[in-house]
């Protein structure tokens, strides 16, 4: 029994190190692309809007603070903050646009309603 506990403890420790390493690589790669705020806003947006979005996303904080917040979200399995747009995780994974969940990749609605139905 003692050998099993030692074996399992070693496996759990290795898994935690692997998760930490992968999380660190993901954080670094995400930050290599630069600040995401200019990509999310139109070029003619006012500076106040840039500041608001940066504060909302947390990119106005120092990198160590961003990393600590990122690791906190990873520890809680909260991956919705990794996507700057408020979309469901399944929509992000499937490449679907934000919406009511009826959109398909080809842009047509998957609703069974024909042309006679009133628009929603």
C-alpha cells in the first residue's frame, strides 16, 4: 500500500508540473502577439474606449500580475477569460460565431423553420 501511495504522489506531482509548464507556454505565446486591445476595437475608437477594454481584459496590469491571474483562472478551470469575446466555450471550439447557437459554420441557420416562419 505504501508503494502505491508513493507512486500516485509522484504521478500527481508530475501532472501538476506538466500543467504548470503548458500553462506558462500558453501565457507566453498569448503575450508574444502583443496587446489584443487594438485588434478588438476599430481604429477610430476613442482613447477612453481603449483604456476601458484594457482594464476589462486586465492588460493594463503588469505582466506578473496578469500571469498570477491567468494561473488562478487555470487552477479554477475558468477558460472563458482566455477568449476576449463573450462566447460560449463550445462555440469557440467549433469555430461558430456568437449568437443563439443556431448558426453553422457555413453561415446558414440550422433552424428547422422554413421561409413561412416569422423571423426571430
